[in-house]
C-alpha cells in the first residue's frame, strides 16, 4: 500500500473571519472545532502514515491546553508556523516523523473533505506524481479596476478554482520547496508548476469549501449536516 503523510496548515491569522476570541480553525462546527473534522478523517485512514498540524506560535499554549490529548490519541504531531504560508508548510514537512512516498497538504479550514475525494486525489497523485482537487469556475468573471469599474470579461473556459488536498511525490515537493520556498505562492501546486512538472486536476466538491468568513461557517454547517 502506498503511504501518504498529511500536513494541515492552521497558522493563519483569520483576519477575514471577523471578530471573536477564536480563530476560524478553532470555532465549533457540529460539536467539534473546524480543524478536527479533516484531521480525524486523515488520521483514520490506513494509507496515511502521519499527520501534522501547523499552528501559529501565538496559539501554542491554547492549542496544547485544549487539544494535546486528542492529538496524542489520534497520533497527530504539532508544528509551529513561520512568517509565511510556505514557511509554515516547510516547518510541517520538517516535523513529520513519517518518510512516506507522498505528501498531502490540506487546509485545516476545509472540514468538508470526504474519503471519496481523498481516494480520488491520492490515486491520481500516485499515477502522475502530483494532483490537486479543484472545481471549474461556474460564473462570469470580470476584471475590475481599483476604481471599481469593469476592465474586461475574462473567459472562464479552462479556469478552475484550486482546493485541497494537494498531493505530491515526496521528493518532488521537497525539491520545489528547496528551490522556491522563499518566493510568493498562494498554493503548493504553483511551486511544483515552477519545476515544470505537470499537476493533475481532480474534480472536488462544493462541500469542500474553505472557511474564510462567518457566512462560510454557516454554509459548511448546512452542508455537513446534509441540509444543502
């Protein structure tokens, strides 16, 4: 059986989530914190040999007080984030005990991932070396100026919105981070693209949305409860 290690980045500042004492990954969702939904799913899989959650250093005391026991129970390692997202992922890679053949990176703020999506992207990555979940963009896209005026209409053919997990052969993502970790990137696939390696796209699902705002949290709750 091919083995995968999983990194769950959770070190963001949650600035768009709005006020409140808790960051979005720690707020309750159907009785458990957002991050724990996907963490449990990955930790329970026989093809996953290690899971690490990457948290902000500012959250370390809170996280260990609240969640160290469940992390120990599930075998989840804890790593501290860095200045940028790529720094945080690099720290997560360094913290992993597992030397599995593949690494999967999944936003801790995406609680709606299910085994069918994981199976699909894992299988695709095992064949091609790199694969991500994504959805085709359904709406009409407009390029807008800083003055709030439409500049032009962008053709949506072939335009997909990236999701996670993003899964890579271990040596491939390590090479990408060695070469490009200090360059701006909004996702990990873009670093692998810079190596010239093709990245396969597997259709994701609406339920795999990333929680950014409180509205997203309400939508996720309805989706996970089967109401939408």
